[in-house]
C-alpha cells in the first residue's frame, strides 16, 4: 500500500511539473543596433546610402508553449528602430549629409523553435509589425508607409531559472510612397537585438 501511495505521489509530482513547464509567460526588455537601407527609389533626385547604425530599445511581454522540446513563443513588443542614411541632393555632387530615420513600432513575433542542452533555445519566425510613428530627421513621414508590414526574426536564447536572455537578428521590409513627389521605393530595416526577460509564470 505504501509503495502504491508513493508511486501515485511521484506520478502526480511529475504531472504537475510537466504542466508547469508546458506554459510560461513573462516580461522582457532590451536594446538593439539598427540600420536602414533604401532601395529601388523612383522619381527622386536624391541618392541614399546606409551610414551608421543607431541604438534602439524594446520592451514587452511573451508567452511560451513547449512540449517534447518544441516551443511556440508569441510576443507583443514596443520597439524603436531606424538608422542614419547618407543623402546626396545631386548625384554629381560630393556634398553629403546624414539624416536619421526613426521608427516606433508594435511588433508581434510568432516564433517556433526547440530546446537543447536543457537551458538553450533556437527560434525563428515571422513578425507582424505595426508602424506607430516614422520620422526622417525629425519630419513626420508615417503617411508614406503602410500601417503594417511583415518581417522575420531568428536567434538563440538561454533560460537560467526565471531569467531569459535572447540574441536575435530581425529584418522588416517596408514600401514607401510619397504622392506629393510621385516617388516611391523600399526601406529595409535590420537590427540585432539583445533582451533580458523575467518569467512571471513558469
């Protein structure tokens, strides 16, 4: 009888542990190094070239479902990104000025991946990105862009107790159209992100 009770307690403990590890959720924040590249610009006499990266910030929440080493991790993240761009008004001129592009976004990564070495993760997936504000050297340019676009993220993560550490690469492509100048083109926003998280449900 005693062995049966101990067996039932052990099975129950394992079941509770498994259920606890099945779903996790928490908050996260971090910094990024971000750059912008303009391409396929039409009907615009100005020429653009990537210059220096800028530092961005992000904060939000995550949830994680995992089973048999596989995981699905949706997130909701408020993020700032952008980059410095070299601008030439005349292609024959040597005069170049640097203008700063800055984007504020609500990003929703939908990541899938797997665990390895007990504490490490590899993840990748699409990112739905909603543009909140967009500025070029302080001038509002949000009306030139669609409100939402898709990109992708990929990276590695480590879990140590209730803490999570992630390093990821992200790219989001956006089309822009300036109807007043009848010009258009593409903007590629790339960034490398590092974030620290805290599991509130684990």
